[in-house]
């Protein structure tokens, strides 16, 4: 199982959005859609569980990352 923080999930979602138009074969399209669905489901699960992906949740995650770097 991959352990991704919120910002990594945002980045992965962005990458999937950018590569969607590059899928040409049926298998590629289905796998891309499957991965995208899983990313979105995890983001929704976290949003409901922790308030992630809300402005407050993003700020909280950024502050945690800043604290870790300090």
C-alpha cells in the first residue's frame, strides 16, 4: 500500500488529469480511469474523515510540513 500525504495526492491527481488525453489504447484508458477513480476515492475518504482538501485542511497540512522542516 502506498502512503501518500495530501499534497502528494493532489500532485498525483494533477498528473492524471494532464496525462488523460495521452491514453490511446483501450487497456491504457481503462487502467488510467481505474487509477483516477482510486485517487479520487481516497481523497474523498480523507476529506470526510479528516477535513483534508478543505482550505483549513490544506493549511493544517502545510503548517505540519513547515514545522517538520524547522
